[in-house]
C-alpha cells in the first residue's frame, strides 16, 4: 500500500475514548489518557514540559477524580461503557499481538 503525504492526521475518523492510567512520572498518581480503537498504546494528556508554577489538571493522586474527568469527556463523545471497553481492549490486544493489526491501523 502506498501512503501519500497529506495534512490529514493518521488517526482521522478513528473512534477513541479517554481512560485513567497510572502516571509514569509520579508514584501513586493517575493520568487521563486518550486511546484509539485498533491502535496500540495510549496518549497521556497533560504537559509535555512540566511547569512548577502551573497545575497539571490531568494528573492526580485521586483516581476517582481522574475517572470523573474521563467519564465527562467520554459522555461528550457519546461513547458507552461497552464502547470504552471495546476500544481499550482493542488497543491492549495490539500491544501484545501486533501481527493482528491491519496495515491501515498502525
């Protein structure tokens, strides 16, 4: 398959949701992450360069707070709990079974 250069992002039109993940920088903290259907991995929300003078609103020790943010974002996307489970499981499946991916989903 030949890919052409365009200004359309690779994930255009793909379903996604938001989920809570353990933060990799801070112990016992949680972060909001964006997960795409049939795409391995996730994309943590927040600052790319931490600033000690500004709060990162997408990370917290309170996992319930982070889950409420995810629920609010997902509600705005009109994704159901079943949709969220399917999207997250499709992403995790590809992390462990990358050969199952279509060339278009990588």
